C-alpha cells in the first residue's frame, strides 16, 4: 500500500506539493475549502469581463515547468506564457513617465533618458542585485533554513562570510539612495519591496536583489491568464492520480502526542494519513486546526505583510497609454508607508493597474478593458474598511484624472471591490496579508515558520505564510523544499 499524504488547501503551494509527492509514488488527497483550486491564484467573471483574483505578475516560470518535467511531461503541451518586453509603465504626479524594458541595458537607457543619470549607474546596480541573488538569494530561498544540511553547504559559509556586502544592516531605501541617487529612480526601485508586502524604509538592503528576478529571469503572462498556472497544475495532479476534494474544510489535524494521524473534516468524518501538509496560513492553522499544540509564539507574532484594496472594473473604453502593468506613484512614498505602518490608508496612494485584456483579448469585450486596480493597505486590525474602500476609490479616480487615465463612472460597467477582510475570508490569510509575514526586519527570513513541525512528526507547512515567503515563485519553492524534506533528501533537523 502506498504512503498516504493529505494536503490541506489547494493554493499554488499545495498543488505543487501534491504533484511532487504523487510523482514520487505517494497516494495524495487534497482537501480544499473553496469550490475549486488555486486559492489566491484563481479567477472569476463579472459579466463579459474575466479577472484574476490575486497575482498579476508572473516571474520564474521555470519553477512551474519543473513540475511538468518531474511528471515526465513537456510543459509546453499544457502550459504556455509570453515574455514581456516592457515590464511596467510608470507615472509620477508631475507627469514624468517611464516604460521600463525587461532587458537590463535597455532599462538603463530608459532610466538615463527619463532621469538624466548615467546608464552605467543602473547597470552597476543591477549587477549588484545579481550578485546578492547568486550569493545569498539562491541558498536562502531554495533550501530550508532549519536543517543542519543547509548550514553545512559551502555556499552558505561563503554567504555568511560576505554578509557585510549583502546590505543586511541597511534599509533597502538607503541602499537605493546610495546607489541610484535620483529620487524618482529610488522610488521606482523601492517599489520592489512591495513584491513581498514589505516596507522599503525598513526591509533590509538584501532585498534590492528583487529586480533581478524581473529583469534577468523575466516577467511573463501565462496564455489564458494567471489562473492557468493553478489550473494547469491541478490538471497535472489529476493525471498523476491526486484526488481533490473541494468544498471540503479541514477542522482539525489529528495527532497523537508526537505524530500526525490524519485529519477531521467539518462534517465530522476522519481521514487517516502518515503525513499531513498544511497549505493553510500557519497562524490560523495553529489557531484552528491544532488545538492544544504548543505554538511557536515568536514566529507567529512576526509583523504581517501588507494587504490591499482591489477594485475589479469592467471598463467600457480602451486606454492606449496603459500597458499590462502600470504604476502611478504617490508624491511622498515615505509618508505612504508610514501611514500603513500606523494601520492607516494613505491619502495619496500609489496605484497599480493591471489590464490583461491588453494581451488576452478574450478577457474583455472588444473596445473594453478589464482593470485590476490595487492599492496597498495595512493588514486588517479592525479598521472601518467600508469607509476606507469608498474613500480610496475616489482617491484613485482623482489621481488618475490629471494623467488622462480615469474612466468615468458610466464607463465602469462592472465592479467588485475586495479589502483585507474579504481577502481573509476568501483565501484564509490571517488579517488579509497578501504575502504572510513581512520582510521588514534583518532577520525576518530566519523567523518565518519552518516547512515542518518541530514537535509533531509527519506535519509539514508550506505556502506564503512560511519559509521562504509569499509570492508564486517562493510558494513553489516552499513545495520543493517540503518535498525534499519528506523524501529524505536533507532531513537532518536543527535541534531546538
Ligand atoms: P493560498 O492561495 O493562500 O491558498 C490557501 C488555500 O487553503 C485556499 O484555497 C484556502 O481556501 C485553503 N484553506 C485554508 N484553510 C483551509 C482548511 N481548513 N481546509 C481546507 N482548505 C483550506 N504573488 C505574485 O507572485 N505576484 C503577484 O502579482 C501577486 N499579487 C497578489 C495580489 C493579491 C491581491 C493577492 C491576494 C496576492 C498576490 N500575490 C502575488 C501573492 C500570492 O497570491 C500568494 O503568495 C500565493 O498565491 C499564496 O499561495 P499559497 O500556496 O500560500 O495558498
């Protein structure tokens, strides 16, 4: 009889782990509370407009391709994507614009023209981003930080030796000021802190490696939209024999004193397994699924990543100035983040607009566009979100108007609005955090929950709320690390 594994949650990490384990010969059942797979990476329709619910930026597609190859399939038979030549269109309140090319040399030229700075400065910055990634990023993102094996690797010793050059003790913003100089250029690169829901004025300078992901490995849009990532992985799991149970909520992870025995569902039924993988937000998992278990309090107390207010608009007009990804910056970035740190929404928010119908015509009727408009928000601590959503909607329209980018009320023919409380309710992330915990401290990476339980044998954790963090690529890596631990490649744990 095959080893039985249960996965709680069919988010991107749960889907990826199910594939890895089924490909290795385990019998895998996935229990998912929602009606379908994907979690934050799902989609919906409003009239004739299609919207991806959450993620809009896709980097590191190789981690998805790898899952098809593991199963002996050619990814191109099932999942396709196009590389973006222009990764983002930026606007500043004074009318400055920049279309940022993916290619580093071209990006450097774009910046040199827009800000009258030497192109070499941007190239040198991007080179340092690459060095940081090669030196520390690879090791710390692709391996468990909670196992002896990781710390015995020569690459880790090398990274530790080079710590002063990794800018761990300087904020990302300070590094950008030092290396880029021009305030708008600094703001542009500070923005990358939001890729994991962090604050550039607090997050360590090591995170200035993030642009390397977008400008070296590339930014992509899957054919059929972001949802195709989770849909194609769900179908791959089905071909490998994974059994999925939707509309099925796990109420408890059952265990003896030392090891898991299975799960109990909301309907009271019990299902036995030697191993349980939890893709639910780790904070809520301890709170709801593991009654009586000793909680790693320090880990669970870490500051949450930012949340968001998202407006999904069916717009009955086409805006030729917009591309797939667009950012309209606030006037004062530091104040915007300070407001969020204080749990408030900024009066002058940076606005992100994603329009997949620019590349996927079927996502909106002819001559119309599907706008995903996102504004960063603090995690939910009981703010009056209905009022904040109303105020923010008007601020967004006011901000877009002088740039000629605002649709009229009549042109917004479909609308749905999500705030932090809906994000928590729909996707089960504590306080509506988009990326689990923030990276706002020097040691944030080391304080994320490990991919396994230190106390309960056979219990594993993956997804955006645990190591190595949130966002699609890191969630896929969490599944890889968990799979490797479960399969026994690197299972020597750091003693408590
Ligand atoms: P989740 O997607 O969090 O799914 C967890 C699943 O577990 C859910 O389906 C839930 O229903 C299920 N579940 C929870 N509890 C139970 C239970 N008790 N029983 C059964 N099932 C349960 N990332 C990017 O890379 N690029 C982006 O552009 C980007 N933008 C984002 C924008 C928004 C608005 C949001 C919300 C997120 C964004 N992210 C982005 C982050 C990214 O979506 C997440 O990091 C990632 O999708 C999280 O995946 P996960 O595997 O942790 O699972």
